[in-house]
């Protein structure tokens, strides 16, 4: 191999193999990818200019030049952007440098098949050119005045060659695409014009197409909302999001004070993290008066808003701000705060005016809102309004909000009640509901992992405490005795029974009592106020982590016939009474998901039966 011949990295070869066998219909995506690379390269150059760096060919204006040659079966895409040095060419056009492409490869492995869709959705960057090309020549010269120009040539198979390009090569990059025979239509002017009109309306630089000026420069986020049509928003989204789909909802927001801000943010129609692509990267670009500062700034918006795609533009940012400065910049924090607040408001508006869209949003992105409650302390109250859940008052599959819950609260109801579990069906049978149902109080069903953390972060809604009804610290108002004539243990008997059980099962409970919270069951187990929930406990166990000790409480139903019998038995037949009490307790723990050792229930059942049958 001569020293100007280079091998592609293994992953690049894998990627190329997929790309080369892509569907015809996906092929046009390569035009979008190359134009978008040119646009990025031009943005980067403009930023260099504005910050006063010394630049090669300073007079050269910023534009994209596209030419087709039907006879030669070629298309050339050139720009006067930042260009690449020899080292950069080796890195960018020989390895998988771009993290999106890496993710694409990972997703490919997971989805096995279905790959064609992924190419259209994700875009695979520069390498997509090999969908249509059997040979590509890249001639490039970096903006750095002393850099030499290089020429990269490849057929997309094993590797590429690299050699010096003529000394008079202008700054920027030119990509000469030799088209495959069956991709000849990309050398036809009309076909390419159509593709460009589809993808490249929003390029912030002039495009010359076969000597003719094509598009007008449009930065729709700088326009007034009323001057932008839905189609334009959609097209802009498709362009910046590298996607064919339409956004679920978008927000266009402008402000003059306290900071000059223009922003357009899009919610995708599907949660990218649910499609097996792993955690998504922030995709909201930061501009300063139409100049791109950073296409994926880390700290621009809070983490939980990473599903958004869009643009934030602020004239107040210094142009020469570096990535490091972006990390810790008080102005950026302010911008983040303002945009986040506005976006939450936007979602509130969607929930109010476009119920169906909000439902879709909640199904796809609800988890991010919950993440926001836990991680964005300053926004948690506003985010609380966006939460949705089922409850004892909703039909199965229908959602409600805390605001609606509060509007339905009974006069004597102080707190908001919630119950954690794995499904509505499971929670509907919970013995904890009895006491709340009897009082006509609504209970929210929270059935997703992590809900407990979310509620513990939220703590309150509308000044009302949020309380889990399986906790011991519920302070329920007394209710009128609906059946005053049913026999019940009197206070003395109840007290006696409680202390006997306390003594007998000393180590197991923090408190034993009789309580008006139990209505149908003989007893319920309650979690101590500061205990972790059974779900969290199970999770910690599964992760092999240490599980903190919990201190459940047991509350007996003084009206239950079994309990009344127990109160008698404990005086006449302690052995049987102990077995019976253990049975009641284990059943209550089981129903609460708090029985750590199911064998205990089985063993005790057997012993109890044997004892009863002996009689
Ligand atoms: P992406 O553009 O998404 O990062 P690509 O595979 O398309 O991924 O390109 C890889 C890298 O090659 C780019 O990040 C950029 O640094 C460089 N590059 C591609 N096209 C150009 C161009 N026209 N001018 C300058 N650099 C380019």
C-alpha cells in the first residue's frame, strides 16, 4: 500500500456496507447531508471571521455552489467554509467521528432489519454519499492560512487515497460525486432542484445552482410568528431535525427584555430514547444574531429537555464565547431559565387547548417531565401542573391532573392522596383505598417506576401536601358511623388486643393499633412514614444493594368478626390466637407488597389449619 492509501476504520466499512445497499428512495438524503455539512462549515467560518481570526482567502464570499453534469454523470457540491486540514480529513472522513453516526450503528445492531427507515430518520452524514456514488473526490483547504490543500478519493469500499491538491485550491471544500449508473438522476438539474427545494430552504447562505441563485436566506426564528406558516415551521423542523416527520408541537418565542431572545423549539412526534437510540443528545443550537455559536451546547437547556430540537438566538451573547465559557455562563443560565419557563407554559397551553396532542405528548414525553420535577427544583411547581395520572375517579385509561384533582376535593379534605403500585388493576384492590373511598376522597394511581421519587420531590401541589395512603401518617377526618349498631371491640378490648400483639410479635412492627382506616379487611399493614416503598426495596434488592430496615405498622379493624374472635381467643387459647394473628398480619403484609418472606405465610397457614382440624 503506498503511503497515501488509507484503510477505513472497521465501523466505517460496516456503515458503508449498509449505506451502499440502501433503498433507492432514501438516496436523495445524501444531498441534504452534504448541503448541511457545507452550511455548518460556512457557519463555522463566519464565526471565525467575526471573532477576528486570520483566515485564508478572506475576500471569498460565503456560499454553497452546486453543479450538475449530466454527460459526465456527476454532481459537485462545494462551499467556501472552514475546510479541513489533512489531519482533519483523516479523522472526519476515515473514522466514525460523528456521534450521531455511532448511535445509528448501535441502533442498527438492535433493530436488525428496519435499517432503511433509520437512514432516512437519522442521516448518516457524509458517508451517505455512497448510496448514490461509486467514486467521490473531496478537495479541501482549511481556513488556517498556512494549511495546504488536500484531495481525498474513495470508492467507498476498503479505503481512500489522500494527496496534495493544487496550491491554488480555494478555501473550503468541494465534493465531486461520480454517480452510479442507476443514480444518474442526481446529475439531472430538475431532479436536484426539487431535492434542494425540499431540504435546503433554511440554509443561512446563498446557494448557487448551475450558476443560478437558489434560495433566500431565512432564519425563521428571527421572524414574527404571524409571518411564518405551519408548512414553513414543519420544513424547518425537518431540516434541522434531519427527519421526514412533522413535529408534535412547537413553540416560537421572542423577547426583548431582560434579554433579547428568539427561539423556535420543536417536540418530535416520537420519543427518540424509546426507539432504542439510547440517551439523546441536546439538539437545540445556540445562535447569536443568526450566527451559529454551538450546534449542541450542553448547558443551554436543562437535561430533561434533551428531547427538544430547535434554535435559541440571543444577541446579548458575546460572539467569541468559547465552549468552556458556555459551560459556566450566567447569561446562559438566565436564558435557560427563561426558555424553560416559557416552554412549560407552552405545554400548559397545549394541555388546555389541544387535549389530544397533549395526550400524545404525555405518553411519549411524560417521563421527561417527571425527570424535570426531580431535577429542576426551580421549575417543579410549574411542572407539577403538567403531570397526568389515573385515579379512583377516572375511568381506566383516562388521565387527570392535580389541578383537576384539587377542583374535586371535598370540603373536609386537606391533603392530596396518592397510591404507588405497578398497575391500576393491582391498586384498585388495595385495602388502603377503603378509608378514602368511605370519605369520598379521590386517590391518584401512580404506576410508573420512580413515581415515588417524583412525588417526594414535588411534595405539594397548590399548597396541599401530597400523601401516600399506605403511610402511617395519614390524618383523616372522622366520619359519621354508618353502621353504629354493628358489634365492635370496645376501647379497652382493642387496647388489650393491640398490646398483646405488640408483645407477641415484638421485633416485627413499629406500632400496632386498631384504626378506623380499616373497613373491609381484618387488618392493613402501613408503611412507616420514612420507610422506602416496597417497589424501591425490590429495586435495591435486585441491584444487590443494601436495603434499609423498614418499620411497618399494623392497624386492626375493630369491627371485623375475625378480629373480634381473636380478641376472645387470646385469653383462652394463646397458641391458636398467635397462629391466627400471624395469619392476619402476613395477609395484610402480602396485600401491601411488604411480606419479605412468603414462606412464613405458607408455613403459618399450614400450622393454623392443622391446629383447627385437631379441634
Ligand atoms: P456530521 O456533519 O454530522 O458531524 P459527517 O459524517 O457528515 O458528520 O461529517 C463529519 C465531519 O466532517 C464533520 O463534523 C465536519 O467536521 C467534517 N466535514 C464534513 N463536511 C465538511 C465540509 N463541507 N467542510 C468542512 N468540514 C466538513
